[in-house]
């Protein structure tokens, strides 16, 4: 099965927002050129159009291109009017076909605001909540946060789009809501949620429980306790995790909550003064410190492996695109490209793979076909 029948199958029925019989370019051609260009080091509408012009002969082998390559304005105008929900629906269908979540997979849910899309008052027009499969380093979906809403509203919408059975969902403190943990459990998944003072009764309950346990003394042995020590890039980080079985949180309204968690993280960078942070969590998992600490650490994958990469490699924060749905659709194009690039087995950095795809058409085709690697 080739590229033209694999990726295109999922996007070919996208509803065209343009007037019938008034279009110089096919919608599927525009979408596929944009995906190819995003893989091959393009970051803007101008870059996408320039890629198309430079690769027109190659693209013409499997795209119709009845009137050549669209202009940058055409790319921006089409993606501004393209139904973002419909585009995302096709993306999810593609991911569902080529990727199946494994039992115990950690799904990190987190929000990100596009700094480049901020208006004169500093308000961002692009605020997305994304779901990230941490083991495979893949984006599973995204939902835009409404103009007068927040992530508390967007997270349930995103979760409802995903099949979570058997997974562990991790959420930051803003998602520490009774309705959200109930939804996770209703979808037959477990949860590990950060607890802060936005839930004062729960936070006080957890800190009091650990204060009492500290007064009695701890037996530093599994499964109630574990610790890790990492040395990376001149940084030494020690993590300690304590867990307590607790049935009272259910009486407080937290569905299937059974484990209170405390994680202390001490980080030393060179000669700087070490940082010392303590965080608290609530989980539906059994009180097993190493398992829960692994889920807590995996949650940071969405920051380091997704959000940071989108900013540094794809220059997402530098993007000034704001017009209608263009910013949300452009963000999804980046995630499609990142998913494919990560799955290509070639050694080297993600930056190097993008550059190589821009120079080598055979390599670009291999990256486009990388979704086959997800099925193995």
C-alpha cells in the first residue's frame, strides 16, 4: 500500500469549505502538500508553497495538481475556512487505524497556549489541550479551549474522543476535578492527578495524611516508597515517592480514589543551589510507589517530547497565524508531521530528519509511510 492510498484515504472526504466549481486546486492536494511540507522543514504558509513549487514534479506523481501549486495566500485561506473538527476527526480515525494503545499506557493530558497568536492585550487565540501517548510519543488528539472557557471544560471533551480502556491518564492540577476523574473511570481507565490548593479540602486531607505518616515513621521499602537518581547533561535529579492507601477520599467525592501520593524532587545543576520541590497527587491505582512515580515522570513527556519540540523544532510559538481556524489546523499539521517523523526508524535528531526529508524525496516518502511502523 502506497502513500496515495494510506494517508489520502483518511483525508480525501474532508468537506470543502470553498464554493463548488470555483476552485483552482483540489482540497486533498492542498492538505497533502501541507503535510509533506511540514515534515520537510516548512513552518509557514510561504514555506509550504515554496516546498510545493520545488517538489512539483515529485508531487505530481500521485497528486492531480490541475493548476500547479497553490499560492501561500491560498494555503492560508483554505486552512482558515477548513472545518477544524472535521480535520481532527480524520486525524483521529487515521491514528485509530494505525495505532492501538497498550495495556497500562500512560496518556498525558495537558494544555498549551500559542504565544505567537497573542493579541495586543496578551490574550492568546490558540489554546489547545492535547493527549499524548507517552510510551510511543504520539499525539492522539487535541481540543481548542473556547475564548471564554478554560481547560476544565476542554479536558472532558478531549477525553470523550479517545478510547482509554486499560490506560493511566495523568492530568495537571487544573484537571483535578471530581467530574473529570469520574469520566476517566467511566471510560475504564485509571488516573493520577496533581493536587494543589485549587482543591483546598483534598489538598489539606493529603498533606495531613502524610504529616501523620511522617510522625509515625516510614519504612522505606516497596511498595510504599521508592526513589530514583538521574544524571543528565550536568544535572543530578533525585526523586522520592511515598504512597498511602486511603479510603476517605471516596467519601469526599473522588470516584475510586484509593492512593495518596507525595513526590519530592531535588535537582542540582552544576554549582547552583539545588531546587527542592514537593508535589502531591491522587490516584485510582493501587498504592505502588514505583508504578505511580513512573506515571508521574511519564507525564512530563508531553512537555519535553511534544510541546517543547513543537516550539523549538516547528517554531510554533513564533507563528502569528490567527485567522479563523488556520491556527488550530496548522497546529494539527505540525502534530501529524511530528507523529510521522518520530516513527521513522532512522537514527539522528528530529531536526536532522526534517532537514533530510527536505533534501531527499525517497526519505520523505519513507517518513510519510512511517505509520506502518505503528502497526507492528
